C-alpha cells in the first residue's frame, strides 16, 4: 500500500470535541482498510484568509497532518467522506515522497568529523565544482588587451 499524508484544518473547538473529530477521521481511514502511521498536531493558528465552509466563516483553525497507508482505490471515498464533515474546514491528501521515507543512517563519529571530511559536504563541494563557471575570457584575437586596465 502506498503512503499518503492528509493535511487537515479543523474549526476551532474545545479539546473533547477535537478528540472526537480526530477519532471520526481516523475511523474513516480504518474502515477503508488503511493504517495510520503518524498523527502530528501543528497547533491552532489564524487562517491566511477568512474561509467559509458549511455556511460558517472561519478565521482560525487547528492544523493536523495524518500519515497513513491505504489502497489508492479508497482515496475518492476518503475525500467524499471528509468533504461532508462539518468540522473540517480544509483537507488535502498528498502522496508521500518515497525518498523521504528512507531512513538516514548517521553515527556520532560521522557527526563529529570536521565539515570538510563529511561525505555529504564533500558531495555538495563536488556538485559546486561541476557547476563552476569559467572566468571571463578575452576573445578579441589580439595578443594584447586594447583597453587600459
């Protein structure tokens, strides 16, 4: 099953109601055969612009990111279910990047090396050297520079 991220903006509400909305959201994923990997609370913030949804105007919202795995055929059902929920202001499902899911192996020895000896820094230096532009070349065909320096 591919991995997805669900970005949610919920209306501002007391904590017990917020918990019930998150349970409802999670149960929809579970009912469709999905697995939730992670739930991140990004806090309550003012919205970038006022948004009207389900007949109400919202100026603040509580942001969440849910990382989950589910079959691709269930995405339309999830979108439809979340669009009918009156507590969800905005929802967006993104396919998670496979390169970000790879674990980065790092040891204390690698981190204690001076920057010039680290593999990632050496890789950045080699990329910069490849893209380095040549200095200005005088293509006048003369054996001297005709202008005063």
